[in-house]
């Protein structure tokens, strides 16, 4: 079966729903959208089985050319698809998660006036994302790259009646365009140096680029990655993007689009292999881990907590691919798609029960009223925290263990490992805090809301439960390699078939085991600390005795003062980065734009040039009309007077 059928079905479903519009019933709209995704998922499975047969014969992947896009003297680009180990894993993840989120959206978006349009946008996004991961050249990937950016803008601002939503959509669109400008510059420079933009040719001919050229090109391309994958300093759009429907947050801003940058680095690992560039990517990822984790601990909105958590986890992925641990980064990308999408779907169920109020300070006691959502949240949260034996433990531990395999960081391995461990501890703290404030204790919502709290429909709870189940089962394929335990590393071995860059590095068994256990203890310690601060009695329960230590912690963190209050305010405001951008970029640009509008456009161009010239012509015409008015006698008189003046001047 041809590869191009994978993106065809969601794109075809999008075309039907978006063209049909209101003429299509709601039932037909979601049937078309979900059917398209299921068809794409099964096609992906069929092509995946074909890929396994190809691997047995010694080839590394499948290729399919749909048509020749344009053919210039120095550049030949086809609408071609490649299906190797990396794109196979990505396609399976995208189609599987997207199918569940489409299914979930049936109940979540029920009764919305633009129900058909919503499913059209979701299908369009999925089709664009599949084009991005299946493209065999950089130009075609950029089509999918821009396609998911457009759909992100449309879906973030889907409820555009609220002005805040439109601002969030514009912010996401503009910040991604900043990254895309850098991306385009890098792409143009890459072509000027190599003469090709085809991934296989770039991978087979790394000598085409010098170290300095590869570093400069990689830095420009990484600018696009920072915007798309929400890495500092272009990450501030992602928390505001929670303005869109919750299934959109689960699909675009947790499971698929935001990981496109990580996928891109893994795909173009031949360019991102210079020492300087790897260090830059690793440092940016490490800083993003801390910024996202600390900001998540101070948020009061359930989706904002998960948004900053996503930023932090994307930092883990960037650190992994920056260090060259590509298989670890890609595996965490896959596991994160499952448990973070599950957490967002749980958030949607909570918002459904709370009538759209996402303030976690007004929740509590929902574990008995939302039992299925509660168990799903617990499983996905434990996976995110990296608790044994859930999938997040294995993918995150693989990244932590990879720190010791990077020659560039040999003298800083302990420092980098400490940063990643702090991020893991913070993850445990804010996820446990989120759990206690939502599900534990007594409910703090209004009496009217409490009377109507009920579990979400099965079309919302079942997809989340499936994602939770997958978050428990993916450990089978992604175990890190340890010499002490000769477990086959299926995931890394499968990736290494397409590229030797994914080969798993053997690790010392004792050190690896010690650091794995230490990281697990730290994560459990974060949950214990959060339990001490935000335990049941924060909601009024008396299940804890009034111990001095506990009371001290709770008073310090629940009612902070002094420097602790300032720290919490900084975390709540995302470390004031938006305010910095407003002061250093937005306001100066606005003032300069106002100057251009008022002085240059309105005064110089409109008043002086356009209207001024018109007034000169008008007054000149009025004077000429007085002289040239068609009166013969006046003409003769003027002629005689003029002639007399000339003769007088000549004679004198």
C-alpha cells in the first residue's frame, strides 16, 4: 500500500467538512472525521508491516513519490514520502492519539455552533502533521510545518467571540512566524552550501558541510525549533494557547505539534551533530526544564499547570537529542504523547464537571464524584512523574542515564544530571499538588456547581482510560540498555535500522542502577513533600494530625510571605518574560509604529505629499483658469499688453 494514503484520509475528511459546512449534520461530521483517522491508523499499520519486511531484506525504509513538484536546474523537489523507523513511530503515535482525541471531542464539543468546522480543522491539522513527519525533503516538511502552525492558530482562537482567545491565537501565530523566519534562513543557507534539501542525501553526505557552516545553519534551524517546540525564549505562547478547546490542547499542544521540533532535530541529526550546536541545544533544553517546572508549581489554572509541564518535558527531549541520545529523546516524545494527552483529557472532564471553571483553588473532593477520571489522572500523573514501573520512568531515566555518555559534558555530567533531577522533582511536586487540590479533601466549589458535578460521558472517559493503559504498557519496548540486565532494547534497536545515530550506548551496570534508583527516590520525595504541603487537610479534612513540621510547611507554602511570596508571584507570571517582551520589544515597536503612522504616513505622505501636491495642482489650476477662460477679447488684451511690455524692456 502506498504511503501517501496515510495523510490522504484526514485531508480528505477535512475537505468534506470544511467545504460542506452547515449542510453537514453533526453526526455526519464527526463520523467522517473519526472514520478518516481510523482509516489512516490502519493504513499506517499496514505500511508498518511492509516496513518490517523491508528491514528483513536489508533496506532501511520505504519511499513513495506522488509527483514531481518543481524541477529547476539546481533543485529537484518531488512530493515524496519516506517511511522509515522514525517516521513509522511518529505516524503510529499521531494517528492513534488523534483518533482517540477525535472520539473524545464528540461529547466535549456537543452543541457547539461550529461543530462541523471544528472537526474539519482537527482533520486538517492531523493531515498536515502527517505530511511533516513523512516528508522526504525539507521543503515538503516545511509545508506540513506551516500547515500545523495555521491549524494551531485556527484552533486556539476557535472561540473567537472571546477577545482573549483571539489574542492568544495571534500570539502563537506571531511567535511561530519569528521562528519560521529563522528556519527559512537556515534552509536557504543549507541549500546554498549543499545543493540539496533531501534528507537522505544530507545524511549520506555529511562532508558537504564544514563545521562552521553546519553550526550556523543548525542555529538558524534551531530558532524554528524553539518556537514550534516551545523552548526558551520563544515558549511563552504555549500557556496562553490553553484558550482553545481542551481536546485541541491534548492533540496539538501536548501530543503532536509541539514535538515537531524534537522530531526535526532527530530527522536532521547529520546537521545537528557539531559540538557547539549540541551544547547550545542542551543548554537551552536544560534552562527550559527549570523554567517550565518552576512556573508550573505556581499556576492556579489546571490547564496552565499542564501547559508549563509540557514546556518542561519538551526541555527533557531537547536535552536528549542535544546530547546525541536520539533514541531516548524520541522514546520520551512517544511516551509523553500518551500520558500528557491523557492528562489533558482528564482536565477536560474536570472542566466539564466544573462548568468550565479551571481554577484548582475552587475544586477538591472530586475523586468520589469522578471515579474514572480520578484513576486515569493518577496513572498518567505517575507516568509523568517518572514513577516505576510506568512508561515515563523508563523514558526519563534513559535521558538521565545518557548524561554520562556525552564526551562534551564529561566534566559537567553531575551538574547537568542535577538540573534534570531538579526538573523531575519539581514535576512530582506540581503534579501531586494538582492531584490534592482537585481530587482530595472536600469540594470548595459553589453549592450550585457541587449539586451538578458528575462524571463525563463514556465517549470522554474511555479514550482517556485507553491512553492511561498505553502509558503503562509502553515500557515493553523502551527499556534503557543496562549491562547488568540483558534486556533487549527494542525501541532503540528499531530506530537504529534507519540511522546509526540511534544506536544504544552500553552503560556501566552499577552506576546506571544507582542513578536510576536515586532519581526514583527523588521523584517519590517530591510527591512526599507535596503531600506534606497540600495533603487532605488543605481542604478542611482532619486526616492529618497537627504536627509542627507539617503546619510549618503548609503555612510557608500556602500562605507565603517575604521572598517566598515573590517567588510564587514570579512562578505564577512565568518569570515575567511576557512583561520583559512587552517592555523591550512590543512597546518600542508599538511606539515606532505609532510614529510611522502619525508622522510618516499621516503627515508626510498623506498631508504633504498626497494632499499637498493635490492642493498645489488645484490652486495652480484656479490661477490658470482666470487667465485661460476662453474670452477672445481678454486674450487680445493680454497679448497687446504683453507685447508692449516686451518692446519696452527691449528698447530700454
